C-alpha cells in the first residue's frame, strides 16, 4: 500500500515524443484508470512506472521512495499483462510462486501465500494445471493471482480484459473492482475501453497524443468534459458536435443551418461547437416548429414559431423547437434505437438515441435538452465556462 | 479429391520404402554370408541364419587387426554427443545474446556468425588443422569435436525461436525479478524444449556421420570412429572381410536410428508447431 507520484515524467522514442511531461499523484488504495485511443502513450506511461522503459526525464516516487533508477523487480510493483504472459511450461502454482521463489521465500511461506491467493481467486482446484489447459477467464485470474501473491505496493493493469469475450469481460471487471477494493492496493489501470474506465476508476486520466486531456472522477469527466476530445471519447455513442456561433451576448448558438438555440447560461466566444449526447436528444412531436430563425432569418428576426414573441429564440428543451434530421441509418437494439443522420441544412452528422423501438424513415424532428448542452471553443476545442 | 484408388497410393509408397530399405537389407543379409562369396560378387538377397556370429566377432575383436567395433562405437557416440551438445550450448548462448541484449555491433556479430554458413569444415579444413596443431590437439579426443561445434545454422534457428518468445513473457519475468541467466534457465530453455530436442537429433546425426575431419585430425587408431573404422576395414587388396564390413555398417546405422526414434515425438513437435 502506498502513494504514487509521477513528477514531470517524459518519454520519447527517437524524435517522437510519446509522453509529454506528466505529473500525477495517486492516493493510497486509489484506482486510477488511464484511458485513451491506441498510440496515446498510455501503455508507455504504465511501462515507465513498471520500470520496463526508462524515462527521458522525471521521477517515479512510490510510497515516498524514488524508484526511478531501480530495476522492475526492486520496485515492489506487480503487473497484469494484456496477454497474461503466463509461463507456458509452468503449472499455475509455479506461475504464481516464481516471483516468490526468486525473492528467496521459504517453501512453506510460498505454499501458504499461493494457496491463500488461489483460494481468493477460486483457483485452488487448478493449481496443477498448465496455462494451456485453462480457459481465457481462468488464465486471466492466474495472471491476477501472480500479481496479488507478491503483495506489492502497486498494481499495474495493462488492458487485462481485452482478450476476453464480452460476457466474461463484464464479470471480470466487477471481480477486479471488488478485489482491488478489498486488497486496498494502489492501482494503475490502462484501457482503451471507456466503459471499463468509467466503471473501474476512482479517477480517470484521459490521455490524448501523449498529454493529459483531463484528470477527474468518471462522472465529472462524463458531465463536464474538458475538451472536445474527451467529450467524444467518453460515452457511447459519441457526443454530437454541432457547429455554430454564439449570439445574443453569448446566450444562444446560431447553428450552420440557421437555427438559433438558446443556452441556459452565457458564454464568451464566437465560433463554437455545441456538444450534445445522443441520449439528450429526443423526437419532437409532429408539427413542432424548427428552432428560431431556421429559415435563414437574421438573428432576432421574425420567428417562424406561431404565437412566439418575435425576437426571443425558442427555449431549449421545450417542444417548441426542433432540428430536422435526415435519417441515414437506423439501428434497433431492442431497449433503444440509434438513429444516424445529418442535420438538414448543415454539414453536421448526428446520432440520436431513442428509448424503446422507434419506427423511423426519411427525416425526423429532434429537439434537445439544453441543460445537457456543452459548449466548446471551435479553435481550441476547450470547454467554455459560463460567464455568469 | 478422394477418388483415387488407395492401392495406387500404397504401390507408390511401397516403391519408396523399397528404394530406401533394399540397400540396407542387402547389407544386413550380406553381413551373415560367407565373405569370400561376396568378394566373388555372389551376394545373395537372403539371410544366412548361421552367420550371425559375425556381429559378436566385430563388436569384441574388430576385423583385420583394427579396433574392436564397440570401441569405435564409443568414440563415435562420444563425438556425436559432444558435437551436438557443444553446438547447442554455443548457439543457444550466442542467439540469446543477440536476441535479448542490446550491445554495440550486435547486428554485425550476428551477420558474422551467419556468413560462416558458407564456411563448413571442408572449406576451412587446412587452417582449422593448423590451429588445432598449434593447440597440440592433433590426435586427441578434444581435437575431434571442438572445431565442429561452431554452428551458424543452430544459432540462426535459436534466434528465431527466441525472437518468437513474446515480449510480455520477458517482461513478466523481469517483474518477477528473474535476471538474464535465470530467465535463460527457467523460461527461455524450457519454452524452447521441443526445438532443442529436434535440433539435437539433427546435430547428433550430423556428428555421427563426420568423416573428413576425424580422418585428418586423428591418425591414432584408438580414436577411430565407426565411420573411419569401416573405411579402414576395406583393404586395398583382396583381403577385405566383407561380412565384417557389412556387420559394422549395420551396427553403425543403429545409434542414429535409435536417437531419431526415441526423440521422434519431440522431433516432430519441434519442427512443426511453434510453442506458444
């Protein structure tokens, strides 16, 4: 059990900078999930902590001890590999005992610890088997056992579930979470699967092109993504991005289509992107009028809405506004229906997630819930903070 | 696909077997017959059941005043074993260094080993002899096998085998605290077991069949291998005891056959399936 601190850790291979200087602190017993697309440097970060790669700069401090210049074995760290990396010629018992044997533990101590760990993981009946006689899930558990039996200060998980089938993955995910909480060992978990990241992590670190894009709790990342990359990465299907400009003193967005959408707060900026998750869109009842100025009218011009008060854009999230969407593809999933399409009158593609079964063809009217809208600066991609 | 008659396949296979077995059978049958009859060219294809005594005779006493065959067998066996094990030891360690360590001129070292493929013992026999003479190893058992153990082929093979070991396995061992020698002993060698066995069989047969080098380096009859011994039995004059020659030939065939058969399971596994 220990805290982990990374100070200005940096790694480049030749002239390619894989990991820009990164600072990170993990509390004792915390599970931090590092998530990102392939090639974002997440595995490199893990390997730097493990000592399998040497950083170009920066320090790794584990439990207050500088381990940067130590061999992997001297760091008191255990790692679970993506392909499990079990020794194929050794029994399950020997696989788990190997590290202890090298450390010079007595036979009795090794036996006791391996048996205890095996019992914890439900491997007691399998100790004499060779890895090739095990199923994928069992191998995964042996790989976990090999890490746990060492009683390390830090666990490293390198996409440990990516070789399992979907059902097993869900089950192992829960098992890992339970185990980690029970053992209370500080852990770094690398994955490209955002569901794994959301469910496992006490905190998430989203890496993008070798630099941290956001570090926060899973819910905070989901609800307040720091930039468009994070917004698009976390959540499935991905967040929709609608391009537009701020108007009305920053309290409304004029989309490419001309539609004017009111925001619940005021933002400072010009060219922006409106982010809205597919589940925050819903089908507008037939006959709903388009959002303000949809017909290409000037800002503040006469509104198409009947009985509307002229200048004011339609309030968001009320049935009084809708975007027309040309439907491209419909994916019925049973409990929900995904609709892929394009906003009519603009270039933005859009995904709508409707509950239940929806029969859709041609085009639909979609309205969005303003309280879930995100506003990003189009030039920097950063999330804009309301100014009042 | 399967509309060809089975008997055709069997005939073809039978012919193939015949082609390989017939000469061996003739030698075996001939070994039991009267040497003078063979010398006259009257080699019968049938066994003479009364002639098996020749085997005991050559094994214990040899022929024409040469070494007894058991002694030649021992020398051959020791030489083949030393060559096979020596080649494996040298090629495993050099391949291990080339694959798992980063040192300057690693690639150059590998290519230098590789191009010695073009320098088998027959090509470098005179300089090798000179070196052995300088070391005072002419007419010694050491001189018999040492120059033969450098092996580019085996190094190349082990390089491939070691390269196929997943990086994660190497890293897992590093995390477990295994140093280079321990990794070699505990992981790399056991994982390559089937390949080592296959290579051992090939190298053993290679060592057993050596002729030119032993002929040159060891003139002392006490160091005669069985292959040399057979040749020495064939006199230039008409004195050749053909029964003894053929019996010794059959005896010489047996150890490589035994090694191949005994290690067949490993041998086939090592050649066909890559251990994961």
